[in-house]
C-alpha cells in the first residue's frame, strides 16, 4: 500500500499519497483533515503515514508555533478516531 505524507505549507497541511502525488492542500481545520483522509480511504490504523520535516519547522512554513502543524494533524486523527463506526 502507498505511504501517505503530511506536509506543513503556507499555514496549512498538504497530504500526499505517495511521493509527489498531492491529494489536498491548504488544510487548516481538523474537520477538513478528517474529510480528506476519509474521502481518500486513508485509515491511519492500516496505512503508513509520515510527517515531512516541514512539520518540525511549522513556524517557518506559515504557522505561529513550530508545533502547530503537528497539533492540527493530531486533532484530525483524534476526530477520525472519535467518529469511527464500530463494526
């Protein structure tokens, strides 16, 4: 299965399915993050997900604090987990 890469860029997150295959950019809310991940069938429990180095330097990529991009992604993952249907 193709790896997923999450990138901090211009104050939002970009998500790539595979290297260089952009599926969404400018994500600024946990709700939008969840929507994109769900829409593309990306399950963090079954897919390998990497943060690019820009996530460590989010303050150099349009975020106020260096941790803000990771916090946004974490909130998105939590929202996904909270809304997951038990089957």
